[in-house]
C-alpha cells in the first residue's frame, strides 16, 4: 500500500481506540521498551510529546521514568520549518504549537547529536523498519543529522502487517519497533 493509504487506514484504526485503551497499550509498550533497552542515568533520549487527540502513544510515562532515573530528555520542536531538539526538565514550561502539539516554550536548540535513543512517533511501520508519519519529512531530516549510533526506536500500537510500496531514497528506516506485544529489530 502507499504511504497515503496507510496513513488514512492507521489514523482511522487509532481513532477507534478509547483513551483508556491507548494508556493501557502505552504502558505495555513502555514495559517492553524498558526490558529491551534498559536505559541508565546520564543517557540522552530524544522522545516526542504525544498528541492526545491523535491517540498517540502516551510517552509521558517514558518521560516521567527518565526524569526519575536522571536520564536527560530532549523533545522535538518545529522552528523555522525544521525539527530542533530542546532539552527539558520537570520545570519546563510548555505551549501549544500551530499544529496543536504541546512543545517547550523555549526555542533553544540543544544541538545535541549523540542521543542514545530516539523514540519516534509514527502511524505505521512495516517489517523493514520503514515508517509512515504525518507526511512532513521532519524525522527523516532529523535522523540524517544525528549520530548514526543513536538507536531510532518507533513505538506503535499496531504490528507490521502490510508492505509500504512507495519508500523513497531519502526515507531513513527505524532500528527497532516496540509494540504492546514485542520488540522488532531491523538492524540486519
């Protein structure tokens, strides 16, 4: 299927879920993430803030854990048409963006490139690590500008079930996908 068809299909599938179901599935995804990746103090993790209305994985669970375990947390923010990485703390002030996404008030790009993990939003991921996002290309550009050692980890309620037919040369695949039932590796 094409990315646009998959985008429609998986947006509709997510919208059928209740917020309680999303929270329960998010907790299972978080547990699988912890078991597989075992984050430790002082690591640097880039993690998206969820868009509740779009029933995205509730990464606030992840972020709270990271704060509690002295793990440095960075979140994406779109500034001048580009995804930047802003470091956050428990005291960070937030605002709603043009796209109704909660973002840090600060526009200061950390310019960090050496993340241990990049927890990545998506609508769908195939069995090769190719992802379907919202179609803006921000993460492919971001992935191209960070350390190749950073593990790109997608989180999804749904397992891979269909092939993406229109993968482009500039698309950068994920290294792993974490679902409520498993962790898939795409690293050879």
